[in-house]
C-alpha cells in the first residue's frame, strides 16, 4: 500500500471517477472510484469527499473491504473537512502569502531580472498591467523551484543523520497529501510545504524517509521517525493546526 500524509485543502473533483455508496460507522458515505495505472489501493479524503484509487484488476469487493478497514480514519477526515472551510487566496498586489512560515507580501517588480524574495516582499518580475493569471503562474513557479531546492537539502541532511544516501525528491502537486513514499524508493513531497516553518518541513521529510525502511505506521516506524526528528509529536500536532490556515493557490 502506498503510504501518505494527508492535509486539508480543496481538491477539484476527479472527472473520471464513478460515484458509489458504502456504509461506514453507521452512515452511508458517497465515494468516487477511480481506476488508475497503479499497483495498490489508495484513499484520499478532501472537502469533496472520499476518493478511492485502485488498479484495474482489483475487484470492487476488495476495494470496499479496504475502505471498511479504514472506516474510522475516513469518517474522521470527512468530519474534519465538513468543519473546516478552504482558505481561497486573492491574487493582488499587497496580498500576504506564507513562505517558510513567514508572511510576505506580493509586489510587482517590472525591472527585476526574475521573481525573488526580498525581505518581507515577494517581488514578481512582471509589468504593472500584467494579468492576474500571469502573477499566479510566476509566483507558483517561484515557489515550486524554491520548494525543490529546499526539500532536496533537508532530505540530504536528514538522510545523512540516518547514515543513508539521500533519496531523489520529486515534487507533487497534491493538495490532499503532504508526501508519499513508494516501495521502489521514490519519495514525493508536495511543493506546498514551502508555506510551512522549517521544523514542520523537516518533520514531513523525516516521516517519508522513515517509510523507506518501514512501509507502515507501526511502533518501529515511529521509532525511526524519532531518531530523525525527536520532537515529532509536537510537530505533528502543530502541523494539524497550521494546515487549516494555508491558502488555496
């Protein structure tokens, strides 16, 4: 099974998913079934509900048995999303965006060679009359580049602490999970981690690195996390609070 950390932001409905119904924890839950080129069953809960992704060859009975096995987790996440509205972001000059936990304001800088962080400003290399979509594309491209560099550095640092080679980090565009680790050693991390304080970034990276040895959430897995990031319990609690406040870009 692919392991993943989930977080609460809006996700557009999956266009090719089929809607089905299942009884969980005494209530009927609607879910979207998405057939995909993958080897395992995966579950994602967002504000649109539950999506199950499964290989084409897995029988529906097996998929629903897996969902029932995770019923408590699914219903808790559904309830969490029902209580927490998304935080839409208004793209305009002066808007505040968190970068590594620090608020920065968006500014247009027509003569700047490239979009860049300058103190408490994120200067976007665009003309004053540039369309909003151009501002968004420039800012997101900058944040993705910043995230890739940062996450690679933090993964190398934490991997060295564990006495292992740094894995290749791939960026994910996911809105419903912080990261995922695959059986073949691939590690995907959401570029949206760039919004968070560095210690929370390190917790997520440590979590995924621990999965390289333990593809589960057993006591042995959490001991591996603790060796990499001793204060993981406090970081996990803080992450759950902070993720509710992040903007939807």
